[in-house]
C-alpha cells in the first residue's frame, strides 16, 4: 500500500465562490493506487495521437513533476471534447493560425525547432501519454483541474487570462477553464 504525500499552499481566496482554488501542487507524490478512470472505459486512440501527446507533454512540461505532466495531458484531452477545438490530440497540439506573416501556435513548442529529447524524460512523458490516452489519471489531478482547457507558464502573461477562471498552479504552469462551465 502506497503513501500519499500532500503539501498544499493555498492562497487567501482559495475557496471563494468564484475560484476552485489556487493551490500549488508541485510537491505532490502519488502512488498507482490513486489512479482512476474518470470517464469509464478507455477510448480508442492512434499511435500518432500517442506521439503527439508525448511530444506535447515533453516539450511543454518535461521539467515538471509527474502531476504537472498529467495536467498538461488532461488539458489537451479536455480540448478534444470541445466543439471549438479539433477532435484529435494531434489536431489540438498542432492548431495554429497566421497573423500577417507570423504563425501563432496553441502550444508554443510546435512553432519552434524541436531539440533532441532527454531519453529518460521522453520515456516518462510517453508513459504519461499512454496512461492518459487510456483514461487513467491520478484522482487528485481530476479534482483539482476538472475541465481545465488552458494553461501557460508562470513567466508569461497572456491577455486571455482576464476572461478565464484560474483553477490551479502546478509547478511552473497556471491552469484555467472558461468561466461559464
């Protein structure tokens, strides 16, 4: 039987009606006994979707905790269920638009040159992608993020955050969802 270590730092407004909490979960450690299937049986997915999700987890969150990597995967999978986004993992992570001659990507790594991955971190990202695509998540990430659809690194300040509801900070990322959900 595993042990769950939970160290949470909450902000003052963590439980006001307009927020789900601003907890910093960067120090959480989970055991396999905490894994759950939130939406029943695992959906079917292609090998290419596994590659796309692995790349997204690696290039967006390789230096983050296990829970931080799962959070990125959950946001991507949440987007595939929303009509405004592509229905596939690859469609979501490759989504971009042209503004003049500049390409703007939903996931920044997709607009940049890929660098060779660290084999250990790639393997960890791939394992998280495989479990996520099989609908297996740590229970606490689901409670914390639920239907989160957006995230950004703490060192950037996107203009869209004013329109969204902040749900959590995990490691170096801040996660949001639409206000009307």
